[in-house]
C-alpha cells in the first residue's frame, strides 16, 4: 500500500526539515510545517511565536513543569489547548492526503491510519554542530547548547502528549542518519518507501 502521508520527526540540526520539504517537492505532495503554526494561531487566537514554541517544545527542560502549569476548570492548560487545535488541524490535513508533515507529534496523531509513513531523521553530533553553526551564525559551544536544549524540549513535549518516547525506533517506520547517508540518499529512500 502506498503511503500518501509522510511525517518527519527530526533531531535538531539533522536536516530533517529540508529533507521533508525536498521529499514533498519530489512527490508533488503538499508540505506542512510552519503553515500549521499559522493555522493554529488563527484558530486559537495566540501569536504564531507562542504556537511555534508550545506546539512542539516544552516550556522547560523538565517534564514535571507540566504539573505546575495553570489549568482551567476542565483541567486544560493553554498548552493543552494549543495541542488539541494542532491535532485537529493535522487530522484535517491528513484527510486531504498527499502531504509531508514535519514535527508536531504528527506521527502519533496519525498513528491509526494505514497510509502514513513515519520517519525519524538523526545525525552525527559533529555534523549537526557544523550545520547549526552555519545556519544560525553561532559558535560551536552555542550550537551544542542549542542542539541539546532543542532536542530536550522536543522530547519532553512529545513524551508528555503522546506517552511515548521521542526518537524511539518503534514509533517510526524508519530512522535515517542524514550524516552517514547524506541528504539526497535520505530523500531517495523516503520516496521509495512512500510508493
């Protein structure tokens, strides 16, 4: 069965976003990443900056911070509200088919569908550091800190909302190392698996 929905989860600095975008272009699929943020912001009334952070990143590097988050009388926090809006939008996008969705727990949200290919992109530390240094014009120590902090916050957010472990191979059809395989080979493999 062909996979007309591809989710791409990724380590920071692995090039997963660029790989996802290239796969979408090659397959002539819709590409969803930052436009999900805009849709969630429009639906919730929150700023795009807030949605970008709370929709994929924990507010803290400690999962217990969720226990101290303010909640309404239904037990919902603002972050829960954003996640639920994001979930609804991802489900709506999936109904249209032929798309690549980057991040935002899409692999988990769409876990019951048979037409989804869940991919996780990783990279070697030194390659990720070089990529982040180049992209953000930061020092090596700043790049290391950005990678560590970003992945930690992604992991906590994912673990909290999915009750699964971010990056665990059982959550994905395949994990690809972009540093070893190269970006083009990762794109080729995902394209082949989607057919």
